C-alpha cells in the first residue's frame, strides 16, 4: 500500500520551528518525524514537543543527511538561522545527489536568504534536485493574530455572520537574536 501521509523533518528546533510544529495540529495526513538542530538538546526538546502535542512520533537526528535518509520523511522544513540556509540546502542536495535519500519537497522559513543572491541560490539548489519548494511565514499563534481572530469571531460574526476573509498588517518586532544579521 502506498503511503498516504506526509512525513516532515525540521531543520532547526528553536522557537520558530516550534511555531511551525504547533501549526500542524489538525492538519490531516502529516506527521512530524524528525528534528535536527545544533545543539542536539534543542532537537531533542523539539521532538519531545511534537510527540507531546500529538503531531507525530518525532525523533532527534544527528545530521541533515541522516534525516534525508529516513524513507518516512518526505519533506523538510528549514527553520535554521538565516546565515546557515545555503549550507543547509547544500547538505540536502548533496544527500540526494549521492543517493542517501529522496525527498518530495523543502520549505524555508522567512527570509529565504539574507539578500537576493542567497534567495536565488536557495531556489537553484531546490530545482537542481527537482524538489517542490515553499516559503514559510507563520504568525498563527502571535498574540496580535490570536486576539484579532477572537475579536472578529466575537464581534464580527455576531453581527454579520461567519467570516470568510480577514486581512491585517503588523510591524515586525524582530530581529530577536543577534545571529539574524550575522554572516
């Protein structure tokens, strides 16, 4: 029988990876199966978090290549620091090109690169090994978004019915860590 579930591995286990892991609650036919991060205890903690909230039987991996080699992992979410993105993508591509494993796709948390050249390089690398590619921007659980949703449902839905679309803008409060601009 063909596998009908999408196995996901996370590269990076910090705060943004945990937002994305949490966002998979209620998403059908997906499982978080792996996390790799430096330091390893961050990967262990993120894997435990994924198991505790019921989004998959995640385990910590020692390397990206080891995670690519897991036949149950089909896609990778890159949530590692910005200055590591090219290196991470190169390791993914190398693992695929050397026959260590196969993937369907890869997604990258914002920003795709620290500049246009890095963003273009990320795309070139994904295309080199025929990976589906995506771009992640997850603010689902930020206080302003959750409060806005509460207000829309409490006030708007009460007077006009079920909302179908809401648009908002918010200024970014980051960068949160010094590595955001390092490189």
